């Protein structure tokens, strides 16, 4: 009995505070979560619109597609279909994630309506080194992916960055970040293509 | 009358302490993580400063109100619980109303939880003083921290981009001007150099004053 009394005397403030503070956070979260989700969606849709210029709207064609990420890890992503003028299929887009130099890099990747060529990518979030790895956001690097056939890509340290092929010239001083972006492409594209084919959205089944 | 004068003098001194004599960055060398990490430009530095003011203000109020109920061995736990609550709220507000800034600041807003300034003020001031002094201390320390961050960020942004608050001040070489951006100032090395020089300057000024 004495022990219980002692425990209550010592910890009542902590227990009450934890409850009150928890409630405060829950209320704030409930009030703001809708807005936060809308902000995230807005950003994703704006980036997808920037990549697929013909897109009038987007629809989710595969929800929570499972993408094996190596070492038994599985990533989940939604695959969106871009609807162009006259309900035409203007392309597909999806969010992709992978390890960068400093932190995870999240990209939005877009491909054409047959999933044969990349439209390119935009960076959803990254914390790469300013002035070096952060240059993955620049068009000088990102432009190399535009129009490239959707196969395996490789990183080279020197070469012609304007040539449209599967060889991506790394950013000088940011080889790790450049390789990380290419690795994200290689991890996702094969599986995305397979799942789109399986659903009959591209290829013969369309 | 004498009592009133001494009270207002204590309040004034508490407020000014955070601005100069006990400035968290220049004199106490606290909160170095955000000081170095978010001062590449003035906007994120100001946002970080405002977040710290909010958290410091709220946590000092709560700690001051519960100071007589605190058990000595549980006080750090209580401070951390209080601070983390207000940091989480500040982070949610930033994500909802300033999503771009929230992204720019990245993990440094949640890291306010372990910012020594806040726990230091809870321990040194709010847990020992009444509500009013704790509020004045929070505002003084918060403004002192924010001002320091903005000065540091202003110098770095100006030298790395020729702009302050994203307003171009120095004419860039690529547009026919004379200024060549100093990219190193936007990187961690720029933060260390600027902070070191400012600390030296503050020490020289303080020595001359004494």
C-alpha cells in the first residue's frame, strides 16, 4: 500500500502532464492533418504536371504497388495515369525513394503512355549537400533522363551530357548523389513496367 | 517605491541579458546545431528563430507554473516532455501553413527538442522564478537567439548569393555586375567561418566594454 502511495506521489504530475500534452498534440494534429495531406498532394500533382505537360488530370491506376528495394525491403508507391486531352493516356507517374548521400531522396518519375521512354524526374525531397548533391534538382542533370528508353541506366563520370542514352553523366563532386538517383530509377522502372503490363495498361493487353 | 524600481530593473536586466550579456549563441554558445545548419539564408533563420521563441515562451510558462510541484529527480523528464509537446505543435503548424519552409528546415525543427537553450532556460530561470520573469526571460532569450541567427544568415546569404531576404542587393557578374557569388558561404564551411569571426568580434567588443 505504501509503495503504491509513494509511486502515485512521485509520478502523478508526469502522468497527468503526459495525458494533457498528448491530448494537445492529438487535437492539433486532428485540426491540421487535412491541410498537411492536401499540401503533400498538391506538391506531388504540381511536380507530375511539370513532367507530363499534356496532362489535364491524374487518376490512380495502381494503389500501393509493391516495389522490391533489395535486402528484403519492399517500398510502396501509387502509380498515377495522366489523362490528356480527349481522355488520351498522356503518361504515367509515380513517387520513388532511395538512399542518397546524406538522407533519403524522394523523386517523382514520369514515363510516356507506353512506358517506353522517361519524361524525366523531379525531386520531392532531399537533403543532399548544398552546392554539390543538391544539384540533382538542376535541369543540367535532370535533362539527361528526358527521352531516354526505360531500361537499365548507368552512371559515367565523363561523357556528353546532352546525348540522349542510358548513360548518365554524374555531377562533378556529387557522384554518390548521381548514382543514388540512377539506382532509384533502376530499382523502380522494371517493376512498374511489369505491374502496368499485368494490369493491361500498357503493351498488348491495353 | 524602491521596491517597484528594483522590480522593473530586474525585469529589464532579465530581458536584456538574452540580447547581449547572456546571448545564447555569442556568450553561452548554446544551440549551435541550428546556428550552423539553418543560417544559409535569412528566411529559414528567421523561421527557426520564431519557432524557438514560441517553444521557449510556452515551455517557460508551463515550467514556471508547475515549478512548486516538480520532483527534483523528475524535472529533466518533465522539461523534455513539455518542450517536445510544443516543438511538435510548431512543426505541425509549419507543415500546414509553410510547407516549403518546413521542407527547407528539414529535421532542424524537430531537433529544437534537444536545443540546449530551451532546457537551459527551463532549468536556470523558469523552474526558479515566477510567471512574469519567466515570460520576459523567454522573450529576451528568444529575440537574442533569433537576432543572432539573422545576422549570421544575412552575412552568409549576402556573400553566397548577393541577396538578403531573396532581394538582390549586389549586382551579379552574370548580369553585368561585379559581384561573384562565394558558394562556400552557403555550405557548412561558411557557417563555421562566419560564426568564428562574429564570436571573435563579440569578444573584442566585450573586452573593450569591461
